[in-house]
C-alpha cells in the first residue's frame, strides 16, 4: 500500500532527519540571544545533510511508491523487467547511440563519441541504417540548441564520425559563407563601454576628487574673491606661516601694511603649487569630456547631443572652479551632486542608460528571489539508481520522438 510506504518515509527518513538536525543545532541556538538570530537557515542545512545520509532509503521508498502508483508491486516490476530482457531481440542497431534517460526522468540521452549527453523530451532524433553497414543519427534539442550527428560503421571499433555543436556544423557554415554576403559575414558592433570599465570610472572620479581637494588647499592659503585684480588691491584672505587667517585689505590699511604684503605674497607662493596641480587635473578632466563627446557621435548614439551638452557643462563648471573661492564652491557642489545623481540621466548615452536600467531590473528580480526563498528552500538531493532501475533502463526500448527513415525508389516518387 502507498499509505504504508508514506508512513515508512515519515518515520524512517523525515522524522529522524529532523530530530538529528534539531539536536545538532541546539547548542548554537541556545548560545544566541532570542530574536537576534534566524534559526531556519541552520536547521534547513542540517536537515538536508541528514536527508543526504538517508538517500538510499529514500530511493527505495520512492521506487516502491512509483511502482504502486502504476498498479504494480516490486515483484511484478521484477517480472516485467525479466520478460523485457528475455523478449528483446538484442538486434537494435541504435542502442549504442540513443537510449532513454535514467529511470524517473523524461527525455533521451545520446552518445557524442566519448560521453552520454541528456536531451529533453522535446528533442528530435532521426536514425537511418539504410546505407549498407553505415548508421546515421541526427539529434537536435530545441530546448538547449544542442545538435549532434553521427556516422558510424558498427562492424568496426569506435565511432567513425561524431560532431556536436550549439550553432551550425562546419559544412553548413561554409555553405552560408558561399551563399551570402559575398563570402563575408558582418562583424558585430564593437563599442567600448567606458561606463562599465572600472579603471576608467576610478580614474575619472579620482581626477574630480583631486580637483576639489587641490582647490580647497589653494584657497586655504590665499582666497582672492575678485578675478583679474592684483593681490595688493584684491579682497579676500590669506594664511600666514603661523596659520592665522588675515584679510587682504590689511595690505592697504591698518598696522604694518608692508608686513601684510610680504605675508600675502608668501602665501600666494605656497598656493601656487596646488593651483598648478588643479589646472593640470582640469585638463585631464576636460579630456574625459571630449572623449565622451567623440565616442557618442562616432557611434551615432541616440542621446549624443545630451552627452555633448553634459560634457560641455562639465568643462564650464571646471573653468568656474578655477576662478575664485566662490566659483570653487559652485563647481564643487555641481560635481558632488553629479556623483550622487542629483541632476538625472539626461547627459548619459542611450547605451549607458539601457545598461543601467537592465542592471537595475536584474537586481530587483534577484531581491525578489531572495525574499521568496527566505523560508522556502528546495532540496536538490540526487537519489542513487537501484539495480532494478538500471535493469529497466537497459531493457526499455527507444521510442517517441525518434524516426527511422527508409529510402524510397525514385520511380515510386515520380509515380506519386
């Protein structure tokens, strides 16, 4: 009875496995603070290990249930296998090339010259032995795209020819070359995705951060608020050697204007180093922007003018950041906001926007998958085949999606 086998499954396999898993997880669960640890992953892992240890018992019970569901007992199944082995002629010329898959599965398996390959039940297999002693086998699985063809003489050892591919066979490829495109196949589009290159992005961000930092260090020493006016007549501040901040107006009024002039000039010399570095970083940053403009127009990107406008704005903001401290604040705010995506995607290429949208979609699907499997795990336990299943597999004939083509005389075809 199937009911007896289900009870055996519960009391001999599932219940002992669960109890052993709970005993093994007990010390770990008792050492954790209640509410701070999810015990399900630990219990499920230990439970699966216990089920793996009992997979032979599980295989025997599953085999018995499968036989009873077909209206047979194990003894009747043994007699059926014996009759199939006894009644088979043993003259099947294709048994060395095509067989059914393992017991309990659907589909076929074919020999590709060195190993058996499983095909789905949607596979189409054509077998022909009408060429004298030669056997031809053609197999194609639409589920995976796998294709196989075999030409063999069973009277000689080994397989004469076995080819497999997921695309086209060499002779089919040669025919395509000769018949189309004047012996040429168009090359796929090759475009450097700079937005996906980690080195490109790291260097570009490093240059941007370097420009903001060097500007801060420059204006820490001297801050001239009016561009184009001499240091002596400008307004702003400078920092002396003692680190004290003084106003530039002290060069003209107040006590010791001469000393303030000397202090301001010395501060300007210290700031000049950072000013030079900042301008060189700006040139590198402008080079990145010009490259992105060129790349978008060369590849005829759908948003090439958006890329052009964004790159031109980046260069303009870089120039503003070199003028004075106020421009540095404006420019720094712009580039920081750009790094955090405050200004939107209007300046990104269409290819980059599509790639980011696809990555976001994949991440959402993955997050949804993680939520669904939080307390729902599928145990992938591969059961061992029993001797009875191996005997049944060897005795079972190949059928269904297989065809045996017999040749027809030309005059019969003409008469039809």
